[in-house]
């Protein structure tokens, strides 16, 4: 399933946070990489939107969220790799 692209609008600030939180809380490892991609796209879109007009607090939040997603993605990929290795005879 391709990653959703969310267009920018006035409530986009809250949208990236919703996608980020749903990613962090995702329990299904099969959906995790897709959710990471969706959240990352929303964060990048918001980052572009706020380049000239935003608070430092939100910029720090965006940066922290991206760092957490990178770590979560590494863990998810490692787990997927280990699971496929175990399933091979």
C-alpha cells in the first residue's frame, strides 16, 4: 500500500503529530514501516511549511520526531530481517 500524501492546510500542525503518535503506538510490525513513511512525509511537509513562520518549539519537536522515527525504522527493519531468517528452513 503506498504511503498517503497529506496536503498542507491550517490544521497540518496537528496532523503530523497524530500520524507520529499513531506510528509510535503501532503494535502490528507488518504495518510499522508504512506508518513510519506516512509520519515522515507529514513531518517533512510541515517542516517545509514552517521554514519562515513557526516557533522554535515546533521545530525542535519535528526534529525529535524524525530522530525517533529513524530509530524505530531501524528496529523494525532489524526485527523483520530476523523474523524472515528464523522462518527459513
